[in-house]
C-alpha cells in the first residue's frame, strides 16, 4: 500500500441506481464489488489531529482492514492530501494498540462502496452509499477527474471537496443522526450478490 498523494472529488447523486446507470453508459465496469465499510477515526484526547486537519482511520471493508493516515489537505477545487496506508490483519489488536498509544475513537462512519474502472484509465470511481446520501468519488489525476466528471454530466460547480464527516455534520440535524457517528439507522443488511 504505502504512501501516495490522494486527489479526489465527490459528486452527489439522487440514487445508487442512477449512479450505476451513468457509469455503465460511460463505459465503467465494476472492479470491486459492493462491500459494507465500517470506518473508525482516532485522535488524541485534545483533538490534535483534527485541529491540524490530519486523519487517523481504521477501516474494515468486508474481510479487509486498513490503517490510514492522511496529511492536511491542499487548497483548491480538488481534495488533495498525502495518504499512507497499511493492511491490518487484526483490527481489534490495532484498536488496542492505538488506545495504548493514547489515541481514542472520536468518530465512526459507515458506507457501502463499489469500485468502477474503465480499461487503461488513470483513475478510479467509487459509488458510495452513505447515511447522508449517495455519491460518486472520483480519484486520480486532476485532468482525468475533470474529463470524467464532464463525461458523467457534471460541471465544476458540482464538485464536492468536503469529507464525509463534514457532510454528516452539515446534515445530521435534518437526518436525525448522532453527532459522533454517521451510521445507518439499523444494522446493515447483507450486501447483495449483484453490483
């Protein structure tokens, strides 16, 4: 996994079915099937990471767990930041290690994610179904993001560079979601076998 610069935007959709249709018409195909993700965000008791626009996250997506650190975002129309990731074989042990190092879980968010690719493309599209809405997340070089957004029918004014936490905080009162978690109202159903 290692380190890389993550460059991405989100695009809001009316439904997952609409997103699947747009992607299919643009020549994208499923590269990683729909999976439920549980994301835990950690910080110091003083909130030092958040105050520095840093992120420390443990993600469990199906049977795959990943520990991620993200640096502060750069200003601009895209969300761009350095990202370092590593696979985790035992998420419970990882949580315990983080706790013993002085970190505590400060936020949790859930989503369903499906990855899409086109042959020989420079980026990847994720279809994210979240408690605050459905989004396409385009990640890749800026020129690829812009051309792909146009191909899918979106202009620059549609770009969202906010995090899911920011989107949650701006809509939580309207949706009745708890402050410290962007979670589905009931336990997640089993993921369907078709994308």
